[in-house]
C-alpha cells in the first residue's frame, strides 16, 4: 500500500512523543537521570498512598506444613523472622496494603476428603489474621480493604485455590463464600469433573455445563472467578459465560515464557471487554525463558538417566549430580518480572494488570531482587525507571483488582435480585461424572 505523504509528519511526531514520555519519566526534577534510589523513594511514597493488593500468598499452607509447627498459628510467629518469605516486618518494608491469602488444598486429597482440609485451611487463615490485629484486618469487600489500608493495616481476604474443594456441590460453594472466600481458582493442577486444568489432561474442552453453572453461581454470590491454573479452553469458556470481570491471581504471559500456566495473548486481548486483570506472578519458571528451558533440559536428562539406570536410584542421582555441575541453573530476575508486567500492559492494557507474587508457595529460588515480600518497592522502582507514570503504577498496585472486586459486588447485587441460588447438580447437567483415566 502506498503511504500518503500528508500522514508522515503527524506519525513521526507521535512516534517521538511515545519515545520522549518514558525518557522524561526517567529524569528527576532538575533533568538529571533518575537514580534507582530516587526511583525506589518515589515507589515507597506511592505505595504509602495507594494500597498494593497482592493476589496470592500461600502463607496458610506454609503454616500447615512447617515441620515442628504444623497447623500451629502461635508457633509460626509472624512477629519474628519466619522460615520463608512472609512476616510482619517484611510486610511493612514491602508496603503491602491488601492480600488475598490463599486457602489452597492439593487436588490429590480425595480419599481423605477435600472439605475437611479446605475447612482446616480457612480456619488457619482466619486464626492467623485474628492473631495480628495491629497489622492485619479481615476484609470481605473492596471498601473494607481500602478502610484497612487507611488505618495502616493489610486488608486480608481469602482466596480458594482449586475448584475440586467444592466436591461438585454448589451448596458447598455458597458455604465457602459465607466463610469468607472471595475468589476461587476453578482448578489447581488437576482437571476436575467440570473444568480442565493447565497441567492436566483436557477432558472437557474447557468447562462442562455444570462448570458453566459454577461460574454463574460465583457471579451471583460476588465471588471472583480466578483463571490461574486452568487450560486456555477453560479460560475462554469462562469468559464466554461470566457476567463479572475475572482475575488471574498468579499467572504471567505465555508469549514471553511458553509455560502452560501462563496466559496466551488471545486471552489477554479479551480482558478489556471483560474488565478482568492478570496478576503477574514471581514464579521463576513462569517469568524467565532461561529458567524454563533449563528445567525442561534437566527433566530430559533425568528421564534419559533413568532409562539407562533402571531401578538404580543411586546411579541416577550420581548422573544428575554431574549434569547439574555441568549445567548450572540460571536465575530469574526482577527485570524478567518487569518484562512480564510490561507485556500484559502492552497487550491487555494498563487497566488489566496487577501483582500476584505467590510468596510462601514457590519451591524454587525466587527471582533475584524479589526474594521476599519486602521487595515490592524495588519492582515498582524498576517500572518507574522504565517510564511508568504514578497513575499507571496505582492501577497496577491495587486499583485494578479493587475495581474488579467492586464490579463483582455490583453484579452480585443485581443477580441476587434476579435469581435464586442454583440447585443444579452435576448429574443433572452433565450426567454421571466420568472416572479419571
């Protein structure tokens, strides 16, 4: 196509403006280049005036599992330095303003009962929040998070991680909502009878009819639909059904790192219409192409070693020790996470990106520069240096996810007037659930 000569100058001026804006943002008041210390000071000021709301922290599970302190909220003392990434001192240093505490349960607890473990996790989380009234305030709504922040506290919400916990029961879903759960991840790593997981077989092509009814009932309740951990088919099906904005409580962008837990651009491009938000996570293998490639190479090497050694575990261990020595693991970095945040902003828009660190839930080394919950200001300083404005950073910090929660609350107010609680069953909508293969 031939360019019209009259369009060249305006286009060139627009390009200059796009480049100039970040450059201007990188300079201080007197025009000098913005130092990292100055950027961090600006980040701290910003996070002191607007709540940073993190979408996912697994501290309740860490309390459950910590050897010698199992389930003991008093022994796992947040007023002291804890074994992992979260305690009160580091919460204050990180300027955390709101937190969805994950009440995760594994998807392989079927024999011992999902409901028992889920109730125990809600109990641990609620006792934990109650133990520290000087720092944590229970919250059920966006307004309560904001009120807690104004009082210098962390507005503390609960997020369920894994739809297996409802055991195919909409009544159980409502009971969990009444106990304080304000989002539910439709799956964890295991495909349920009604929704496909990202890291398991896709048996349903997304959501079954019952799965769609789960989404509709979550909309009626005002419980956020969390699409982290689900397959792209489930993401798409949920976006087709939901009347409220969705969240991804702890996911990154698949176009940057091709991990099945990340969000494809095709889904990111749907978020503006839905109004939802992707809360970028700090999991190294989700954020760093080098870390993911190394992990996959190591898995191939281990499979080959096992093929050669058979049942000789010691021989496999020796071979993998040699492989590790010859192939040192790369480290994810704060810059990798910033790249993810930039990508989500560029594709979905600045109104659709947030933070979901997954602290206390990451087995691997966290990215250099984001080792614990005190490091949020360093991430915001990096974005300031990259040219993010204060208004954009406020949206990233918490305004976006609080807007989503407020929207879900408004949708719930309308839907509760329009329809009664659903009494549908999975047998009625899908027939007898198929046995797992």
